[in-house]
């Protein structure tokens, strides 16, 4: 420090700590955001409206007019439709009659107290009925809250304990006859813990419904059964009819 010359009123000296000038910069890999375009625009700068450019429209057809298939009325001009005034005829509208108040329903003489200042008006009425004599409670009807016990109002109550008689359970004079005996318990059904057998109910004989005559064994012909056994062809013989017998003609008319 002693060998350093004075520079005006200041003498150079060693820095107490590192300064930013002693460090190198990161180089050109850091760049400032641009101010043109809308991609990665500098947020600190004002951005103007952005417009997009689009390609040209496709070519139209050679004939873009509607053609003679559309008929334009002669009354239609370039400034609108030009026709004479047209009126429509319709029925007379219905008028709904409402019942409104007439002049006699109003009382204009009663409007003075609302428009002009008037003196106070009092009404005369009958004397009201006297009130009943109320039976208010006397001094003896009130009681001063107690200061002893748990139910105190303005005092702090100490813990309260209740005294109970001694239980007879387990004592020498306990009555054991009040306990249930073996006969007080119901016998468990065997079907609860074993496989239950089928049960049948026995009922009385039912009565016949009405006088029904059923066929007996003599009403059947077991010798004529041909449904379950093979049978030979059976031919029946009838009476020969005459060829000259007149048929039965019924007069339809």
C-alpha cells in the first residue's frame, strides 16, 4: 500500500472481495428477444397488430349469373319494389268493455286534508272497558336461590357424591332361588344341529263334493281294446237298399 502512488485524492488498493469485472461473460449464446413478429416477442416492448397473408381465391365459373331461370318482377327496381299502395280487408276488431269507476265513486271533498293544512281532528268514542284486576305475585311468591348443593345459581358448587345402599350380589344373604333352574331353559330341537327328516301331516278324510256317480268296472270293455294291441280288419254288415227308393226332397221355397 505504501508503494502505490496517489491518483488525485484517491490511492489504489487491493479489493476486499471479488468484483464483477474479474468474471468473464457467458458469451454470445445469450441473445435479446426480438421486437419484430409475434413469435418470441420482447414482452417489454409494444407489439403491433399482426395480419396473415392468404393465397388467392380459386377461379369462379365462366358464367356466375343465375341465368334466365329466375324471373324478376317488373315492379322490382334497383332501389326497391315500386307498386301502388295495397290495403287488406279484415273484420272489425273486438273491443273489450271494462267497468271503470264513474265520477260519483270519488269523494273530492275529502281531499282537503291532503292538499291544504288542517287542524288536528279527533274522534269521540265510547269509554273502553276497565281492565281486570291482575293477581300479581306477592313477596312470598319469590324464593332466594340456595347456596348449598349442586343447583346453585351464583355460587361455585363443590363436587357432590350420592350415597347408595350396598348391593346384595355376592353377599351371604343373597337369594339364589331367584336364578333360573334347568327347567326354565327350552330344549334345543334336534333339527337345528342335525339333518332334518321329512315331516308329514295327518288330516281327516275329505268329503265328496256332491253326488258324483263314477263308472264302475262293469262299464268298461277291456276286450275291445285295439289301441295297444294289433287287430284284424273289422267289416260291418248293413241293410241293402232298393235302387227304386225315392230320395227325400225338401221344399226349400
